[in-house]
């Protein structure tokens, strides 16, 4: 299926049916989570099985939170990743180490709650290949994860910056679903988006029909 100008990443994939829906729907990226506290986390061996039928022109992304080298090695022994997405407190130096170790590109997640938070993307201009803007979970949110909390942020913060990622391409994430995708893209100016909980019927359980509808809507934007 031909892809639209709006690139979409379906993240947190954990079963073959959802992967097939993402591929058939024209996803530009597919994401696998390697962070055990997440309900979307998969073991490296399973991720390898899920990624096997994904065409080479769809980017495979592994999502990590402050990963140790041992975990990175185990994952890359099971599947080829095009990008390592870093969702923790990784420094620019650590991002560079991971890039050199794995040979994969780097997507660095920057969590936003206030306009000043965007500045955290600036140091990664030379250490990352993409920036992903996500919502920063409030301290009051019990059981908050580094991402995938179904929280949105004020998209006007991004619209106010002509180059919020310091010139790097960027993805909009955080609480996106079929009901707010069009508005989020219109306000933020995003040309790439990331969705996880917004296409689920339960935490960690992707709904193939919601995946299909999200990607179909993205194709019109």
C-alpha cells in the first residue's frame, strides 16, 4: 500500500495480527518495546519473530529506557533494528555510544509539559537522527511509564517553534488516536506521528481495526 506524506509509527507491537495490520495499512515505522514494566514489552526472540515478515522499506524501531549494553546486544542478536528509540534519561554521549555499538539510527524522546522543555532537544542535534516529542507524565500519575501513558500535551508549543527539533526530523507522540489525530497534525505541524495506546482495546493489546483506521486517516492528512 502506498504511504501518504504523513509518516506513521505504530509502536508497542506484540502480536502478529497487529504487525500485519500496521504493514498492510502503510505504517512507515513499526515499534517493539524492550522495557519489562511496560505491558507492551516483548522478549528479543519474540520481537525477531514478529519483525521477520516486515518489508525492508518499513523502519523497525526498538524502544528502550536507559538500556545496558547486554540488553542491546541480546536484541540485535535476534533482529535488525533501523532505529533505537531512547525513552529514558540517556545523555548525548550515551546516545552516541549506542549508535556506534548497534549501527542503528537514534530516536530520542523528549517529554514536554511546558514550552521550556523543548530546549532539551537541542543537545541531541548531533547525537540523534530523529526527535520524538511526547507528553511528560505528571508526578501525581500513579504507575506512569516513560511513554505510552495516553497523555497528550499542548501541541501549540511545537507550533510556536519553526524548528523544535533543532533541524532534525521529528515525530509527534502522546495520547494520539483517531479522534484527535487531524487536530494534532493541524496545530503542531507534525509530518510524522507515533501511536501506541490510542490503537489498543486494552493496555498492550493492539486492535487491528483501530490500527487500520488510524493509518487510513493519516493517509488523508
